[in-house]
């Protein structure tokens, strides 16, 4: 009965059902709780949004450069890097779900 009470208490803390907690724990390859994984996913989504805004700024620079025919190579490399990081974040988020 102590084990059951501990499961119920943890499930309440994690805001999940006991079956969900057990399944999540059994299938998890790491020890993060469902709440911790949701927090990690939320942080990654926040980073993804930041990268998206940065990418938008670089795209605006690209439009300006197209109008003036002057676009520094560093801006192209920065955009390439931002896109690769965003893809890595997406893959990480998918792995958490």
C-alpha cells in the first residue's frame, strides 16, 4: 500500500494519471519525469522561436541585399547555421515526445 500511495502522490505532482506515469517511466530511456520532459520541450520550443525570429531578420537582410546587390557572405553562413540548429532542435523535441 505504501508503493501505491507513493505512485498516486507522484502522479498528482506530475499532473498525470498513475497508468500514464507507469507507462512513461517504463518506456523512458532516461530518468526525467513527464513534467521535466515537458519543461525541456517548452524550453526547446522557446529556443526554436528565437531562432525563427533571427532567421526572419536575416531574411529581411537578404531582401535588402537583393535590392542593393550587396550581401555579405557571413549573413549567408549565419542563416545556414540558424536553419541547421532549428532542425536539430526539432529532432530533439520529437525525441522527447
